[in-house]
């Protein structure tokens, strides 16, 4: 029996007019059906809306909070700091929320990925630090490197008589380099290059022995990445093993012909207290290198002050004390004690000379003696090697 037959039967039994009551019941039934159908539609619509609300940032939704905080943190770091800062900001945003699945693994497309390292907003991008003397002709710097801010220290000029001087003329270029690091510790440039005062020097690593070529071709992004970059790739003098400090410390040989080797162990222990004396030290000579600001700041200013104090008070002659630093700079700035790189790789990374043949590598630096031929680099020089492209 259907529900309509039941209604008709009950209406007949009650004695009421059959047709009127049937119409009323039918109307009620239709209304009931319409209401039920609307309730079903509303339920489905609410179910579809729920995920959308979760992803758009309801105040109580942790997923949306994590996304928002992460993006804001990355954006701030991309503008004001380094990639390390960005990672820290992202981690902080993630830990402030209740869910881990919301963390974004890469920055939004509208924000470029921050560089590994960039210029300090209040400092120069690059600077030259030059160890010179009172009578050194430094005009070659202005003429050939006008875009490089320069710091020319006249080591033999008393304080106050030159723009840049040192407290005492000891230790050769080491006194200049340490004084610059101390004077400028709080305002260092992004990259700094430390060189000697002469333009043409026997140890400059290019066929013309020209400091201008070395400075112009130096790959600054590589310096930022590496922290410490020796301007010399050739192994002659310094590599693969110039000193054996640990053995000299144990055996104390009487090696009067190599005073640096004899004095290096004691000097190392005083300059780097608590650090292990290395077995072997090898690095290309001759105290010309580039540094990033970050690698300098890896040591506190007081350490450079202590090192300069040691240099001032040292009873060693300038040559020996200076060479102790010559074979310690790379260790000071985070490299292993035996730091002799593959020459092809070194020339490519340091200067961008990435297609040199073995013959060109052999001719990149050729020994001509401590004093270059008279008139160098005159065009009449018969052995002149072509400057690399």
C-alpha cells in the first residue's frame, strides 16, 4: 500500500470532504520533498567549501599560517641578507606552526633566489690593499684600475705622514695586511685584494708578470665563494711541500739555511694558540691573495690585533717573520695546510682561463730570476709570451 492510498483511506474514514483533504496532503508532501532536497544540496556545498577555506588562510588554520610566515621570512632575507638568513627565516616560520607539510621548499616565483653572498650595503664591492714604500710609484694603479678603490700603505712612512701607514715597519707586507684588517674590520668591502706595490714582479702569475692583468682578470664571484684565493697558481716556490713544521718541532734540526722552516713551528703556535701544528705546509708563494669579507670575519678583530702585536714584538728579522705569515695566510683563512691546487683548474677558477693547453699552462709563468730583464716588458724582449685572451 502506498502513502497516497493511506491518505485517501484516512480521509474517507474521517468523513471529511475527500478531494479537499487529498489536495492538502499532496501539497504538504511536495513541500516536504523540496525541503529535504535543499538540505542535501546545502550539505554537499559545505563539504566542497571546506578545503578551500583551509587553504585560503582561516585564522585558525595552521597550513595557511605556515605558508604566509615562510614567504614573508624569505622575502625579508632576500632583500636584507644572505641565503643562510633566508633558510633561518624559513625554519623559524615553519616551527611557529603546528604542521610540517605546509613548508614551501623554494621561494615564490616573484622573488628571485638570494645570492650566496652580496656586497654589504654600506661598503664597497671591492678594494685594493697595497704594500708600498715612500718612493714607490703607484701611478699604475690610477691609470689602469680606476674602478678599484685603493688603500696604498707606505710602510716606511711614520704615522700621520701618509694617508695610510703602519705602526711599525716590520714583517714586510704582513704588517700592512694586518693593519688594514684591523683598521677596516667593521667596514670591510665585499672582496679585497692584497698585493705588493710594484706593477711588474717576478712572481705575478701571467706571461707579462703584470699585476694589472692579475687584478683585472680575477674572478670576483670565485673569491666570494672560496673566501681565500691565492693570486698564484704556479707551483714553483711553495708547492707541493715548503715546510714540515711538526717534524721540525719534534726534531729541532739545525737548518740555518732555511730560517723560516726553523722558526715556523714556534711562530705558528703563538699565532694560532691551541691549533695543531701541521705536518706539511705547501702553498704557492708570495703573499698576494684575495679575501671575502665573510672569511675575514670568521676570526675576531682581537685575533688580528694579537697577531700584529706578535709581529711588532718579534725578535725575528723582517724577512723571516714576514715569510711565517706568507705560509700561514691560507691557514688563517680556512684552507688546509697543504693547499696546492691543480694548475689548470686554478687558472680557470681564479682568472677565467679555462681553455689553456698544457703548453700554455707551462708558459703562463716562466722563471726569469728575481729581477726582470732590463726594460721589461719592452716589445724588443725576444722571449715575450703573448698575453692570454
